C-alpha cells in the first residue's frame, strides 16, 4: 500500500497527514474511525514489502520497544499486515520535536535543560538494558521532546528500536540475530568502538 491522505487502513484508521519519512518507512498521523483517537502509523516502505530481512527488522522494532515498559519509551500498540503484505506499526502520536531539531535551532542547551532530558533518556535505556534490549542507535534524532502544552519540563520518548539487539534471554526474540559479525549498523558519530568494528556481542556497555 502506498499511503495517501484520506485512505482507510485496516478498516479503522483514516490517514490524515505525513509526519515524517526515511529510507525504510513513512510515519503518518491517523484517526481511528470509531474512537476518534489520533495515532501514528509507521509504514514499511513499499520497496521493502517483499524483503524478508527488512520485514524482520520492522517486526523486531515493535517487539523490542514493547519489551521496554517505561514512560520515556514510545508505546507500540499493534502491528498490522495488510492484504498486499504491507506492514504497519501503530504507535502513540507525539507532538513536539526531536532533540536534533532543538539543537539545530538553539545550537546548545543550558546545563539544566540537558540534564532534565538526559536523565529521562538514561532511565529509559537502563530499563531497556534490564529487559535485554540494546538500542544501538541512540542519537538526537531518536530522542523526541514531547510538547505537553502545560509549560512544564520536556517529556522525553526514546524512538526507533529498528536495529536494537535482543539479548538471548529476552522474550519474543522470534526475529533471531540479524547482524552478522563484521557488519556495521548504526550512526557513526554516535557508535561505540565495538559497534564500529562490527563486533557481534554488543551489550549494554
């Protein structure tokens, strides 16, 4: 399925507007036809519909995020497979901006603001590690600052567990290991040396 405004997804979500797009996915705001609740729908790009590895990564993103029960991790509510094979992830709809966008606009953050953001990130990541999930792509683009409309401090959500590693003991690891020794996944400026060298035993450290 190629998402377009006004389309009905799974007979219950009406697409409103495109929120963002990357190489592998598009994210749309959508309204539930019955409840009226707004959600974010993430579509695996059409060109990857028949790609087994891309499909496994998409599903593992949902599984990894769902394993981490924490208020600062984006909530995943469902994964839908449409009749044509398109995979759709149903997530909380967030209003605000990424930390990358904030830094681009303000150049630097006051120490107290940075601490308020990063303590929430550390708490979320610590909970993920305790659940056997290593994010592996933690960067400003994947840290979302929620606009609560209440004028309070930023509420953080850690996004995009698309290349997360699930420890062997983590539940629901049906996707198996998708990273071979020597392969490199992540964003170079934010990767540990072990990740850059393509080591297969990346852990919380």
